[in-house]
């Protein structure tokens, strides 16, 4: 039995078959990736070679102090703005009451939203949520309490993008809450 694709001892494991018709844009030249680059005896760390000398300007003391102060201020303001789970629960109850008063929403939908919120509340209290996730959830409910429903929805989208595995068990309820609040007449 004669094979049209016989291998020789010179063929590599990833070489194309011998009978493969190469197109014009394919190269027939093999690149040897297992060959070492020859060592040169040039001293690349020599200071007399101007190409190897890096000139770095000295750090600006005012810029680093300003950056440190700004980051500390941001962290402090973010930490003070984060709501407790009790405050989030109060805002949630207020929003649910708003939806109940509209009477355009089915009771089953409200129950589903409440169940998902309970899952979120349990995970928050058991410290299963990261600080960033808690902060984002806090911001979402702050926006809802201020009737900034679109901003809350945008934050919800960011939360899903950044922490989807962490919020997968309850985020559908928050999304549905926001969507139902968007449908309310203004």
C-alpha cells in the first residue's frame, strides 16, 4: 500500500503534508523555532553606551501628594456613602410599595422580586459579597431612592459586567425592580 503523504525522517510534527498545494501567499520557508540565538559579547549594561542610559525625571512631590490625597478622599467619601443593608432594605420596601400602589404589576412579579432581594440580603449579611459589589448595590439603591431610575439601571449593567458570578443569584430581581419602576408614570 503506497501512501501519497509519506513522512520522512526530516519532517516535523507540524509540517504540512507533502502533497499540499501551496498558494502564492503561503511561504514554503520553515522557521526554526528550536534554534538558540547566538550570544554576543557586547556589554549592554555599559554606562558609556548612550543608547542604554535612561534619563528619568525626578518624581514631583506635589503630584504624588495630590494623587495620594485625592485617592484617600475618594476612598473616604465612598466608604461613608455606602448604605447599610438595613438602609438598602428600607429603600427596597419603599420602591415595592410604589409598585404595589400602581396596581399595574402582578403580585407574582412582586413576590419574585422580593425573593431575589432576600437572596441578596442574605449574601450581604453573610459577607459573601465583595466590598465593590456592596458599594455598587448601595449606589443603585441610592439612585432608586432619588428617583434616578436610569442611572440605577446603568449601574446595574456595570455590576453585571464586573461581578456577574458574584451577583448571578439575585441580579435578575434587581433588574426587574428597576424595569418596573421605569414603566411607572412620572
